[in-house]
C-alpha cells in the first residue's frame, strides 16, 4: 500500500514538473518580468505615487501660461510650476495666458524622459472667475488617451 501511494505521488510530481518545464521552453514570457512590447509602451505612462501613507495637497494661485504642445504652467510670483490640466478644461473655461486661477493638486515626479527630475502637479480642483470646478480624469474606458 505504501508503495502504491509513493508511486502515485512520484508520478504526480513528474507530471507537474513537466508541465512547468514546457511553459518555460515554449518561450512564454515570465509574468514577473514581462517582455511584451505593450508592457514596455505602457510603463512610460504610469505615474507612481509617493511610497508613504499620505500625500500632500498643493494649493497654488497665480497666472496660467497656456502652451499648445507642452505642459501648462502656473506662475506664482517668481515660481513657475508645471501642471497637468486637460486642454478640454482650458477650452471650456476659455482660459488664456494671464488668466488668474487657483488650483489644488498632487505633486508627482515627471514620468517622461525629457522632463525627468521635474515635478508636475496633477490638478483635481480649479477655481476661476469665482467658481470652483472638480477636474476629473476624462478618460473613457477602452480608449487610448495618450
């Protein structure tokens, strides 16, 4: 009886081992280290939050500098801060360079290589012309909004 149980366990281990070995030999990418092109493209668009249990909210008031093909900037005194604010928001509120606004947002490190080392504030609340606005992401499921 002990020999039969031992034989069953031995056959099960050999079968399991061969299944795992076939997955590695067939060229399937390891899930811990993705090698697919899609993963490499998407990882540049991820934003990493600070590794702490709280995040500081930045409040900035000043003049906006609207840029076509770059991040918009808020100039507050001598400081200039890059912000993430959708062009749809700029157009809807008819903001121009020099418009006075107040924002609340969260500061992150820039995730593109050309702006590495800089910080960008992702805006979630905007105040303009005496009105307050909640700024949502605006991405629709299933669409690629790069």
